[in-house]
């Protein structure tokens, strides 16, 4: 009898705890997300974190000074300070000296080798491509273990503070965020399916459903997003292009407006979400066999943007995730359509959590776990003025112009390299281009 009452009491206590947890979650998170308002909890949370980081930094510096230890490793932004790069012709002529002017016929000189050796060593030491596919290293510690610096071992107080942070992140924040994420995904599945059953899909209702669900998903990451220049937000019948750091770029932008997505059709949970979304909104999903058919993709894009009642298409032309320090080559496909392009720049603050998805190192589930166990996701989004293809401008030039505008606004490095180098080897065309340049130098020096 006593054991029965004990089990009943335990069950009631558990039910009360779950009820209180869900009630607090509903009142302080889901309701504000539905209404599109903020009650200031996240801002207060981030302000408190900043003060803790500042205190921890001062404490580390004091402890390191007392112990005569080097607190920070020599830090580099990843770019070697070197002389302005010379052109191939200038570099060859500098090595040859004035004697090269005496040759009447183009010929190879042994000194030419040293130019290519120097450039090769510089590229190995300061590779501006592959370092874009690894996470940024912070100079200061944000109480996360995702750092090469053993800051938490400086003193007992810092170790205790780090341990307390682990308990808060994994014991409180992670369960809360998983609950919110599950709520947001469930609502997407249910509500978009219900909207799809309506006789006519009302755009207003569709937009409200999507934005509400994405706002809940954003809160599952404790994301603080600042949107700039909202008057330039993408409009129907256009294409929105943005730099790509993480899969959550989608919900970061969809938190502020409704977009049509384009991508490969998947199976499993993601496939269920895709099928539910397309019932209420005109998204474009391709089968695996169709993805490489450029003409089919272009036709589907053209048909979509030709209908001014359909939402703007959201595209990430880089085709892969870059670590939010630079923008790499934009694929030209989305710039061949001939419609208005709405550039968007996204810049994340790595102090509270690194949003970059290193897909070669972490799977999607592992990555999302890291995101939900970070302190927060803080970023800024800039809507740039709409851009159109100019007369005499081809798709590649247009793509480069849009990329340059995004890089300038987001404070990112504008690179010409293809993000596909993340997994593929350098194309022979790049090697042949350098060979042609050297051949041209040989011919020019003979004149």
C-alpha cells in the first residue's frame, strides 16, 4: 500500500513538473513567437553573458600575469602580412633583372623557377581557400571547450565557472531548445498540411504559418538577429541570394519573411517536412536525377519568378558552407534567369557560438547538438538594394558584382575561388591558365 502511494506521488510530482515546464515554455517562448514580439529575456541573457565573459577575461589575464604565463597563442587573422602581390610578368622580370631585355628570342631561364616556388610556398603556408572551411578561432574564451586554448585551467575559479556553464548549457538550455525545436517542426508538419487542404491557398495565411513556425525554431537556438534596411526586403517574382555559413541560414531569413526554397528532395524526417511545406507553399524540390540537369533547373526557376504571385526564391549560390570570414564564387545558374536579384548579407558573431557547419567533420545531428548546446546564435542581416543584370553584362560578371556587394556589406573577404574545392581537386583549367600566362610572359619579353 505504501509503495503504491509512493509511486502515485512520484507520478503526480513528475506530471506537475512537466506541466509547469510546458506552461512556462508556452507563455514565455511560444506565445511571443506567435505574436512576433520579444519580452526582452534573450537580450538580458546576452547582456549578462557579455559581463561574465569580460570578468573571465580580466581574471585570466590577472592569473596569467601572476604565474608569468602566456595567456594567448600568437593570433593571426589567417592572412600573412606580405608585400603587395606582383603580376606574373613583373615577378619574372624582377628575378631575371635587366638582363632579360637582351634576349632576342623567348626562352626559359632557371631563375623563373624561384618565382613559382615562392608563390607555391606562400599558398601552402597561407592557403586562402581551405582555411575558409574550418571554424574561426577566438582570441578570447567564451567558456566553451571549443577552443585550442586551455583557458579553463588557468585558475580554480575559472574551472568552476566553466563547469557551471556546462551544467547550464546541457542541463537547462539543451532540453529547452530541443523541446522548442520539436514544437516548431511539429507545427510545420501539422499546420502546413492543414493549409494545403484549404480550397484556395491564402498567401496571407501561408506566410503567417511559416513565419510563426520559423520564429519558434529560431528561439530553439536562442538566436538574436538584427535586420537592417528592411525596405530592401525581397519581393515576389525575384530571387534572394545570400552568403552561406550554415543550414540555419534558412530559418534566420525566413524568421523575417516567407520564401520559396529550392533543393534536392530528401527522405526521412527532412523529406516529411519538405512534402508538408510544398502542400501550402510553392517550393521547388528536385529528385536526385534531376539536380544535375541545368536546363530543367533553369526552366523551373524561370516559371516560378514569372508568376508575380509567388514568393521570392531563396538561393545560396556558393553551393557550400563557408566559415563566415569570406564569400566564395557564386554559381552563375541563378543569375541567368533574367529577373531581379535581391542580395542579402549575413554575418554571425562567433563570440556566443560558432554557426559554421563543417560538413566534412560533423554530421547534421552532431552539428545541431553543438548549436543547441552553445550559448546563443547572434547575427546581423543586411538587405541590399535590388540588382538587375546590366546591358552587355554576362551571368558570371553579374554574379561577381552581386558577390562583391554582399562581401563589402558583411565585412567579408571577396574570393574568386569555387567553394567546390572543399571536396574536389583544382580543375585543370586553372593550371592551364597559369601556363598560358607564363607563355605570354616569354613571348612579351622577347619583344
